[in-house]
């Protein structure tokens, strides 16, 4: 069946190069150049293209673990000079003639996915599968359907310029921008658009129940907040698995959640595996729920490293297999880390024979959760600042990407300021200049 054509202009991943920029006004923007290479450019600011567009002046952005997948070219269809970044907040600079809700000067945070607000999925608040904002035929061919368009995330997801920049075009601005109240500073509200919704969705979609024991793979920002949200949703025990360059994150997260139990997969006793250790920790049966917050590009064995290197698989199933084999019978496993295609050696036998529920959590539907999570922030029931470790300048982003890529000690989630940002809010990290 022919997919629904997009209802907005797609493929504008660099405003100057596509002829949709203002040549008289320039901005700084971080761009993808080649595998493992990014560059800060002076390039044209965006202009209104479609009637429902809104132009936002960026006051805060960040780096996501999935930005590293772009850096590594694990996500297809990146073009040189594509503007990166899918997490950003700012101030409304200009509104198109079709916008009815947004006002110039309004503080807003943007959804990382672009919803139309009207299609089948948007009506169900499942905006990450909007049918009208991504024209990628290759994604439709691979997945049997398409995701929504996404900011700064390659032409596989529509080719939209991202927000690691000073200005950004937001299609359907009335739908994809959430006003930030005065009591929620940028350093907190920024994270509503992805990491908080992604972590919350991982926990509730996988079905964490009061009294459950939950194991989380990956101690980055999404994994950390999944740990915290599992506790918020009543988990009795939470176990975090990480190691290698990221082993410091086990101690970091434990400072925020003192009851947390941890496994360093690179320091296991001789003869033990993650699966065997989890079984021993959980009465020989395993945890009730497992959540994967890492990604399919991180191979643990030489076999899968080689298969990925020569194109025999897109992703490794190793972490998913660990989850399936670790949880108790009829337990649930959620996949929130990014997987892009096919893998080899998936243990479907364990899944079927022991009744495991394997749930693809999907790209989290931001519009389903962000208003609820904003209220929880205002009520101080969730603490986004637990994960925020550093503040940097947009001008230093090439160096910051390198540090983030190497999981530099102590660098968890960051806040990236522009020349339009307010001074740091009290209680948030001070500026680090590289």
C-alpha cells in the first residue's frame, strides 16, 4: 500500500543549502560531516516555509545517546552539513500565518518528533508514528510503516534540521511546542521533550507494577531516569547493569537512588554472566521486568562486532537476549534503546517457550506524556536535575561530542547554552568552557 504523503515540506536539513534560509541573517549550527565527524558552521537562519511553521530562538539544547548513533552512522541517510539535535527549548521568534496558539516571546520546549495533530496516530496521542510528517520510502520499506518526522535525525526520518543551533524551524508549531511556565526553568523543562518521556514510556509501557523487581540495562540518562521512574511507579527493587567506559555511571546513579543495586558486566566473578548473576539476585528466577536503555550498535562479542562491521546485521541482539534469558518466566522485557534493522542470533525459543513478553517501546510518544510530566515536575515528584551534570557552550560542541562519545567520567546529561540563554538557574551546573 502506498504510504500517506507528508502534509508539510520535508527534506530541509540545512536551511541555506535547500534555499529555505535567510541569507542576510546567519546563525551557528552543529552539523554532521562524515562518520565520527561533526562541525560547527555559520549558516543561514530558518524562515517560515509552511503556514503552520514557528521559528524558535534556541536557549537550550543537549546531546542524546541517540545522537551518538548518528555520529557513528548507525542511522542511515545522513547528508553532509545536516544540522543535528532533536532536544531543544527556546523562545518563539516568528509564527506562520496558520499558527493560532503560539505567540512571539513565548518560552517553549519542542517535541523531538513532529506530529500533525490530526492523523490516526496523533488522535491517539501516539505522535511518534504520525502518518503525515515523514516521507521516507526507505523507512516504510524496512519497517512496514513509518515513524513521524524527527528533528536532526537524518533523512530516514524526514530530513528536518535540528536544534543544536541558534534557531530552528518547527513545523506544526501549535502541536509540537509546549509552553513552559515561569516556575520551570530551561535547565529543567528542556528534558520534557525526549529523555523524560522516553524513560517514563519505558517503565509504564513495559508494565512495571508495584512490588516488581526491575532490571535496567544502560546507566546513561534514559537508564537513570528509568531507574527513578520505576521507583516512582512502585518497584520494590531496581538493578542497574552497566560497565566498561560507563561503569562510573553505576555509582553516579546510586548517589541519586541509594537503594539501587548494580552489576558491572566488566567485573563479573569468574564463570558468571549477567544472566547468572541476576538469577542469583532474584531467587533463582530473575527479575519481573527488564528494560533495555542502551542500544543495538554496542556489540559485546567479537562475533557480533564482525557481523555488524561487514553488514551481516544492523544491530546485535546480545542485550535483548540477556533480558529474555534473565527475567522470570512470563516476565516482561522492554526495548527502549535504539535498534534500526535486522539482527542475527535472536533467542526466539526462550521467548516463546517461557512466555516472555517482548515489548518494543518505540520512539516514545511525547504528546502522550509531556503535560503529565510537567505537572509532576512542578509538584517535585520527579527530579530531572538528578541527571544534569554539565553546562557547555554551543561553540564547544565538537569537543563535547568527543567527550560524550567516550563516556567521560561524570558527564551524564548536559545543558548547552547559546548566546540567547539566560544565566544558569541557581542549583544547576555552572558553565564549563573547553
